[in-house]
């Protein structure tokens, strides 16, 4: 009985440490594979697709080749899209994509689970005190060594601030004997 209970608690602990993330990636991989198989077999409705037209300036002429299958995905405003096919015609790139509803649902579920677990962890008084101390105290005593300023054209400048030597703050002077008697 004790062995079974300890295995159950250890499994629950490992799941809370990071197992949910492994389960998330496994389910996401499976749904991605199913969608890819569906797209490769052309088992989708054209009303589900979205066509993007992107202007492209190329210094050489392009031979029209028609649509070609392409792999990829992107996120826009909380919506996930999977690329189906693309073609380059004259000076425009045509990209056909489809909404990935399963990935959106999976990501939303994962975010809700993380928010729920973070809310449960932060609800205890000890965790609230630790969070307050980490925000208040640690920020004041951990100085940043250097700052990188990024210019709008991509140039960066690095400003290095030397640390104050600890010898000036708390001098330690060795004493080789007892103080003199008065």
C-alpha cells in the first residue's frame, strides 16, 4: 500500500515539475502530424483557406511554376496558421494557409493550466512573502554590470559600469596584537 501510494505521489510530483510540458509537446506533435497528413492528401475545403499576397522586389525575372507545397506555421493575433502552398508570380508571392484550430485550443488549454497552477502556488502566504522580497530586495542589491543601448538602425553601444570595490565599503584591517592598555 505504501509503495503504491509513494509511486502515485512521485508520479504526480514529476508531472507537476515538467511532465505536463512533455504531454503538451506530444499532443501538439500528434495534432500537427494529423493536419499535415490531411493537407498532403488535399482533404481540406477551399473555404477554410486564406490567401496572402506579399509584394516581392526581385532583381531578376521569375518563371511561373504554379503552386508548390510548403511547410511552416505562424501565429497572428492569437490565431495559429499552417502554410499549405505558395507560388511566386511576377512581383507577388501568393501564400495559401489554413487556420490551425487544434493548436489554438491546445495552447489556450496549456496557458489556462499554467495560470491555474501559478495561482495555486502564489496563494500561500509564504509564497507571497517570497515573491514580495524577490521583487523588492533582490532588485536593489543585484546591480547590472553593463547596459546595451540599441539604435534604431541596428547599431548598439555597450556602456560598462565598474562595480564599487568592496574594500571601500567594509575595510578589513588585520590586527597583529591586542590593543594597547590605557
